[in-house]
C-alpha cells in the first residue's frame, strides 16, 4: 500500500479508530477529561493515566510541534532515560525528599531505581564531559519526554497526571549575567508558545521551592478549573502566586499603579527556575574560568507539561456542545461532513475530499454510511475541528459546500475553489 493510499484511508472517519460518546464519564469531574473522553481523544486507564487515541495523538503532536519550533532557537533537542539509579539522586539529597511523588522500587537484582519526575541530576552528570572551560558556555539542551509522578490528587484530567509528557529545557552559564539574558529569552519563547496555542499566560512570580532559593516564574492561565490562586493586574500583567504575594487583593497594582489587583484561579502551564549551583556543585560540574580557576557551572531549568497544556486549552475553549480547538493545535483543520443522498452527492463528496488532500488541507472526512445528519453534526461539534464543510443534496445541486467556523452559528454556501483560497490565506 502506498503512502498516498494510507493517508487517504486514515483521514476517513469510517476508518478512523474513533467512537464518540453521548454520556459523560462517571469518574471524571474535570471538563477537559469529560470532553476529551466523549470526543474520542483519550481513554482513561487508571487515575492520572490516559491513552491518547488517534485524534488526541494528533493534538498532542501539534502542541509538541509548536513547542519545538520555539525551543529549537534556544537549544538542541536530546532525550534522557526515564529509569534512574538511586545513587544519582543521593548525591543531591533528593532521593528521600522526592519519595512522596517519585516511583521508587528495586529491580530483579535488588538495585534501587526510580522513574524520573524531573532530570536536573541526570543532565548535570551528562554535561560534565561536555563543559570544561568558560569557552564552552553558555549551552542549552531540551527534551520532550515521559515523566512519572505519584500524584495524590490526580483528579483533574490532563491537568494533573501520574504519567505525562514534559518539555524540559536546561541551560548552563558561566555567570549570572549570561543566565539573566538567556532566562529572559526563554520567557519570550514561552509566551509565544502559549499565545500560539490560543492562551493568554501571565508571567507570575513564585517561590523557587526545592529547586532554587530565588524567585521562580510560573506561567499562569486564568481558568475556573485552576488549582492555583494568582494575584493579578489584568491592565499591565503583574502577577504573583498568592503564597508569596506582597500585593493585596483589591489594592492598587504595585507595578502600574492604575490597575486593581484581582484574586484569580489559574492553571500553571509552564515554569522556569534559576537553579544556580544547586545541582552542579554536588556532581562537581565545574568549568575553568579565564584566570584558570575552577568554578561550578550556573544552571537553570524550564518546563512545559504537554498534556497539561492540552487540558488547559480545552478548559478555556469549549461550549455546551463540545471542544473549540484553535487551528494551531486542532487534530484537523476541516471536518468534511457528507450527508448521504444520491450517487451525485457521494461523488461530489469524494472529489471534494480529494481536492482538499491535493491542496494539503488537513481534513477529516465523515464518510460514514447509515449515520443521520444530526448525529454527524453532534460529533462534529463535540470533536471541535475549526472548520466544518457540509456536502448535501442541497449544496451539491449548486456545486457548492456549506462552510462555517466551529465557534460561529451562521454557515455560508461557497464553491470549493473559493474555500481553498480562503484556507491558503
């Protein structure tokens, strides 16, 4: 079977590994999990663990493509192991500190190992033979990799999982000035990622926790489903995590003075930490400076949860009929719905579908037989692809298709050529 034929079949809804649901999953309270399961994007295996079915896989892959396009300008991509020996974590004293969330066990030989919830220790060790002198710095690498955390509160769908995908970026510097420059570049790239995914994120001051004695920065999105509370000025974007906030709810913004500080429920979609020498010193990650002296490398780490980002998009972009995907991450750009009629309708549907493929338009073709128009429209709204194009006896008679955006009510009759020109713009 040729690649062309494989593509042809996998875009047909009748051939896609997909079944939507009208009922709500009883064990899910989060909107993102309810809609993604009902729409056939994910399937729950156990609390905090999900399979990504073809539609969900495509969305997840699109999100990772957006992330990669921004991260590739900041560092090279790599991949590290998920299985870690205890000894690596003992060096920094985090084996005991992380035991509440880190899956730790013995292998068949009795050696203690754990599944990595994060990779600071590992990357510091890997960097030792790479970084020798100040001439080797600064450096940065990132990975998009599966992480494991034994979350006690895995009840928020994709917002808090036990097995999840994270983009973690690590940078290495000779001094604080170099770190500050790079750190600000990452801030900009993160805001680009979230904006391209249809989200408005606020750069929020937070404590460094176990990672750093300095303030860290979280990227927060306002949402009713949020587990965090942020003190926020919407006028200028000033934001602080409530736990460390110096601003007062209802008071004047300490930055712009004109805005009012609100208390807002938020979802954390990313975070960045200045690690200093917290991880370089214990593993003796050192570099030779210009005077020949040995100094510990200054590090920072930067994370984005892929599935958490996907869940946040759904929490903020849905209506009572289903999901409304931004075009940048949607599983397909167009949902072509064929309402069965005579042979002319079927032929027009097929030719329209082939035109879309030829022009490089990502299209899901609902070619299902013996499925009512109402059921097809229900599924289209639930799945939430940005554009719906309908072919029926009525439209076929005019040689046109009926198109509408997912978030609009009114549909328009247009010729296929006109719609393709619109898509190319």
